[in-house]
């Protein structure tokens, strides 16, 4: 490579998170960040986009109790392809909601920039959803997956995956 982009690492950089520890999600219109474990419990994080010590110095002590455990901090700027899988326990909800969000916790100057928001009706059998969406990403703006529902009582999110693949973009 030549010119101003000689520092760019070629190839795709991927962070792949998975959680099968059920998370209780309260009903209502307030979206909740899906939390993910760190280290050996996650699928892959070769590029260190999901670490207990976050880029701003904050340390996540308990992934299951801290919304920061749901943040992916992109390793480089570029075109990000987001993937999610969401599985809910059985309930009587008439609507399940999910979205991707840049900076859901207000840590930067551009908080709560949502995209790919979907409101879904229940399906016969289980309520299992998959989504993919592309956005530009930056290392200084974390990204998360958020969910909510309108069941009359809390529901468990029984399985979730959240993945980011970053491609170089000029």
C-alpha cells in the first residue's frame, strides 16, 4: 500500500460474542443492552474489541451486571457488518423489539444513534430472530445490541449472539 493508507491492516477484523446464560429483560419500551461474557467464554475477539478493560480505562468487574459488557469497541474505522441472533423464552408478548445502537450508554458526543430497529410479532413455537445490517464504525464509538418486549412480566433472553466484521473503507 502507498499513500495515507499504508497503516491499514488488510483483511477483515471480526469480534464474535455469544451468551447462553439467560438474561432477564423487563417489559416496556425501554431497550436493554444485551450483555456478553469475556475471555474464554466468548466466541472470538482476536482484535480485542470486547475487553474487560475498555478503551476509556473503565474496568468491567461483573459482565452479567454491567451494561458495558455489551459493548463492542471497533478496532479500526471502516464498513461494519453487524450480525445478531436472539432467542426468547416462551411468553405471551405480542411484540419483540431489537436494534443496534452506537454508544448506548452516552460515552461519546453521539450517543444513542440507533439503526436496524425491528418490531416483531411472535411466531408459532419459539421466538428466534436473526438480523444483519451494515454501518460505518469508528474505534471511539462503541456499538451494542439492545432488546425489549411487551410481555406482561419479565422474559428471559435465553441465547444471543452479536458479531461485528469490519472491512476497510475509503
